[in-house]
C-alpha cells in the first residue's frame, strides 16, 4: 500500500560521475590518445519533477512549470488533480484499501492544508524521520537511477528534459520498482540496529 513521492531537479546537463568520465571518449589522435568529451549547454537550466510511485510502477510524473514554487497549495493540487486520479485509474484496489503515503517533512508536505486533505481521503501518512534520505525510496532508489541514466546528456529545451525523464521512468518501471519500496524494511532494520545512524 505504500506510495512514495518527492520532488527532484533535473538539469539540462547532468555532469558525469568520476567513474564515468574516467572512460575517455572522443576522437583518437594519431598517437593513440583519446580526447574526453566535455561539452556543456551554453545556458544551463533545470526542471523540477514531482514523482510518485509504488512497488508496481510510476503513478505520477509531474513537471513543475518554470517559475512556479511548490507551495502547500500547489502540492495539495497535485495530490488532488494528479495523484488521486492516477491511483483511481491505475490502482483502484489500492484506492479502496487506502494508500499509505511516504513523503519527507518538507514544509509543503506537512502543511495543514495537505494533512487535512489526506485525512479527508482517509489516507495514512507513513512517519518519516527528518533529514533521512536513506529511508526514502525516492532518494535511495528512484532519483539516483533516474539521474544516472541522464548523465552526460545535453537537453536544449524543457520539453526534451520532460520527455527524457518520462522515457527513463518507463524503462525503470519495466525493470521493476519493487526494490525501491520493499527495500524499506531492510533499511528500517539497519537503522534500528545501528541506533538511528545513517543506513548507507
């Protein structure tokens, strides 16, 4: 019944990790050396995505329009107009049983307007310790996998970013998202065993 959700920024250019840049790319010079590729967009920008998923697949991928702040009212609207209809359409049995929503303690998430709405839906909110990305499936599973697939790619428009995010999320969903949700139990146990220390 757990539905995990959070926001993440997706940049027009995600720099490659050190282990990725160690794989030299480019045209071979006569001496056999290879020039690394280090092209970056002239005017970098980023798009915020609000994403919700469960152990079966992606429920919502909502790109936030540029210049829009994710306030409590905006987040409430996303739940009302995006998440609940998506659950009704894709997981009607889950809507009947009542989802358990797992999001962090960001102000828009815990605002009275949002908690009142969720209470009216009779949705349970899974308690989440502050500053604990190691216990959030979005952070320890989904967003890392998403960003790794986008690293080194250059996007010239918001639409290109949004399309790429959609494609990567679909690919991840096909491979399965169970580890993201069911991985919580192991991390909870590790956190308890280690007296609340970070689980990674």
